[in-house]
C-alpha cells in the first residue's frame, strides 16, 4: 500500500515538471511587447535557454556533448551586446573542444510580416583568452530594437570528466531555463545547486533534469569578490569510476579524496618527496639564524628576491623543482613548492596550502577543480604563518590580493589536511597629512602633503608603483588630484618591513569660493570618498572590503590674515551595531588654524548584507560632511 502511494506521489510530482518545454514558432504577436513585464528596465530577455549534456564513445573513449538551444528578445539598443554570443572552449596540444552553430536566425517584424536572417557560416571567430582557454564568438546579423534571435550550439569535448556548469541566472531576465545531464553507469558525479533561484529537479533513471522559470537577472553590486559565487546554477563534479561489478574508485567525493589525488600528482606532492639535495642550498641562506621563524623568513626572502614569477597562477608545477632552481623563473606552484622544499630540507614545518583565487570563486564541492593556486604555510608553536613567494612585495601574512578568498587547505606530509583561513590577520592603514594655505591672490590652495601606507595598503602601493620613476608616479597622483605635483619623494618602496611614505607639494586652483566678505572651504579638500558607492536601496550579497583597513586624514587649514572662523561643521561619529564600520570627524580651531581629523574604519573585511542599510547610512553621512563648508569671514 505504501509503495502504491509512493508511486502515485511520484507520478503526480512528475506530471507538473516532467513535461517537455514546447518551443513555439515565432509569430507577429511575439513582437507586440516593447518591454518585459517582470523587469521594465531589462534591455533584453532570454525567452528560453535549454541545455542537454550527454556522453558518447569515440575512438574507444568517452566524449562529452552539450547542445544548447537559446532564444533572446532584444528590447532596445542597450541589449545589442546579447546578440554577440561567446562560448568558452579549452584546447591543448593534443586534444581540443569543438563548437558547431546551427539554426541561428534573427527575426524582425517588417510591415506586419516576420522576416528572418540567417547567420552566415563564416560568422564565427576564435580568440585566445589565457593559456589553453579560448572564446568562440559569433554575432547575430541584422539585429534591431525588438529583434528576436535564436541559435543552437553544440560543444563536443574530449574532457569528459568536466561537465560544464549550467547557469540558470544570467545578466538579463530568463523566462525559462532547463538543463539535462545523462550519465553513463561507469562515471560518478557529485551535484551542487547554488543561488537563490527556485530549481525543480527531476531524476529518471540515469537522466537528471533541472528547470527554472522567471529567473531575475544577476545584477552587479559594489564590493563583491566574484559575482558568480552567487549566481544560480547547477554544478556537476567528477567523483570517480564504477566498474561492471559495482566497485567504485574515488577520485574525489570528500576533501580527503581530493587532497590525496592532488598530493600524489607528479607535478605537486611528488615534487616534495626528494628534497635532500636542497639542503646544501638552504644551509648558507639560514646561516646566523637561530629560530625557525627567522630561518623561514630568510628562505622566503631568498626565493622572492632571486627568482622571477612568469605571472601564471597555478596549482601544479610547470617543471621539476631542480629546473626551477636553475632557470630562476616559474609559475606560483614552481616558486612556492621550491620554497617549501628548501624549508623542509632544514626541518622547518612548511606545507603547501591549496586554494581557489578570488577570480575563480568559492567551490562548494570537494573536487580537484576547486583549487587553482598553492601558497606556503609554516607551522611554528601551533601558529600557521602564510607566505607567497610569487610576488616581490608579499611578506609573512601579507599575500597577493587574489589569494584572499576565505579558505584554503593545508596538506601535511602524510596527506592529511586541514582548513586554513586565508584572510588578513592585521589591519591596514592609508593615512594622509595635509598642511593647506588659502592663497587669496591666486585663488588657490597651496598644500604640503604626506601619505603613508601600511600592510596591505603598502602592498598595493608597491605593486602599483613597480618599475615606475618618481616622475611617472607623480603623474599618476596628478590624475587623482587634478593639479601639478611638485617635490615628489617616496621612501621604503622596497623595504617591506616599513610603511611606504610619500611627500609632495601642489597648488590647486579654484578650490574655494569667495562670496562677499566670506570664504567657503571644503573640510576634506579632495580627500575621503567622493561619492557613496552604495546606491541601491537593497543589497543581496555580502560586502567584501578585502581586508580590514583605516582611512585617516589630518588636514590643517591656515586661516588667512584678516579672517576669522564664521562656521565649522559639527564633529560627529557613526558606528554600525556590530562595529563593522565606523566613521568619525573632529573639527577644531584656534586663532591661526583649523584642524580636521577624519577616520573611516573597516573593522571587518567581510560583512553580511543584513548590515547594508547601516553601512549605507554611514557613507551618506560622510558625503554630507564632505559637502559641508567651512566659512571664514573678513574681520
């Protein structure tokens, strides 16, 4: 009886969702609506996006085939970009993915009749993006406001363990999205659905189908590391093989499986098996160093200063570590695993930490593809310090920004592993000190400035100024200040133990107003935020400031001879309920000068969207203060 009831329930469930979506012929009625009812600011709308992935055997091997059928209505000129279709492809020396495009037409309503224009066979272009990654691009013909385009793409891939991620949510509204995956018995995949869209799932035998209706567009928000981490999609990750007897050989499935697979790779863990030959290199480097911390720092600096990065971020080495030592150049894995080998050779507890960079996003499934970079973890007295030798300006616990993506996984020698937070451990500071003089003769403000950068702010400044002369740096600052920079000097650009310090002078014209016998000045001059970056009324995603930081300004105005203070903005302080952000300014005066001390503190780098309204309000208050006026009147 229970089985009968269950069958009835399954049948009822499938009757609502298992029906095939019927693609209708385009008629004149499809051109009537000039806007999309559910989103009146949409520039285009996806009427349907239907994908189907299946496996076939070619030459004794599996290959993956994904067919996608898409129809888009172009609402106005701002939506023309969606008539250009970009399909990612992967191609290496021996194997490659192929794209074929079919049934590609643009439909327009002309004198009450539907006319269609076919995409020409030579309309596809291939461009290299990076490494083995390419984009195949084609642009639909004769696109106008109100056009409807449709096309079918077929990607055939020999990389059968890499099922493409299916995005239900795009940059424009999606009326209907469907994805089907049919798996062979011998291959096992894990599934993960992410995002806020409601996804209906249907499983029939070895076929998995996912459907979504009326999916809102994915809109950019300020201070988001990777918007794709929040995009509604379904991910299938290769987990292992199943033989005819049903026995399973796991490649992934748990994080421990993933670590084991990576650790046993000849371009990763096996590189750290034979490190005895590096001891004779490491011993002179650590001469005179007594503690493990001093030794680790010395070896790190040696690699950092004597080797060059080829600017490629990688999980695996591109060559043997001995070849890296000889060539003095390599990717991030080459340099960091070499550093680990040198440290290990003198008994320092150094281990690789694998992670996903900010541009890759956060992976929620235990899969080898979850990681694309490796850094260094050194364990001393129960504390793990982080290093990355691939950047000349990184230091202990100051990593290149692309690594700051929540969590990594440290791999011990016995292939056990643990989670490690990859987040800034110390607060950074950007400070400005300005001594300003109101020049009534030239109607300008003459200023002496000092700027100071610490920790991550110093790291960013050093990378920004790398290989630039003082004159070129001054020109960069001029673009921000809008006035000529003179007497520019910079200190500690290459001394990573110190703050970066700048000093310069400048004269900025028309920086105040004179009305009658009064002078009106901006309290922050040109410093502080110039506009509120948080404009939306609501916020969907967490706020990511990357690292905790303080922005501090101390500005001193010299009161011109014959004038006195008529009005000063009030001193104020604002703090969110959780103390995630605070802003304060204190305005004081004496007979000869006015002093403004301004601080904007991001005490927490990653903040829940629930605090958005409080944060937006603080930024609104900062802008109000910036727009207030100091008023001086003639005596």
